[in-house]
C-alpha cells in the first residue's frame, strides 16, 4: 500500500510534535490529532513554522508567560491554547 505525500507529511509532523517535554507533548499532540486537519491552510502553515521553534520558547508561549513577536506564531499559539487547554473556571 503506497502512502500519499500528505500522509507522510502528517506522520513527519506528528513525530515533530513529540518534544520530550511533557507540557508541550500534552498540547501539541492532542492539537495535531483533534484540530490540525480542520485548520485553514494558512493556520496549518503557521503550525509548521511553530514546530520549528525552540522548546523553551514554546513552553513560555503556551504557559502564557510570553507572546511570540511574530504575529503568525502568536495566532497559532492562541489557537492551540484556546482549543486544547481545558477552560479554567
């Protein structure tokens, strides 16, 4: 059975979401599995850019201690935090 380039790309992206830092894994992997394929193409591209960032930066952004200077990265971080983190009451 031949895999499409899209399925190979998704597998590669899934592998890149495994960061080795639990806090990041708990956000990135569920987001990829549950939300990524429903995103607009522009937001998918933002996610690919986000995955290239350093773990330390991702951690600060997802813990909302800092905001990415790049507006595209800030948008995808906001989407991930909003869609994956349970609402706090």
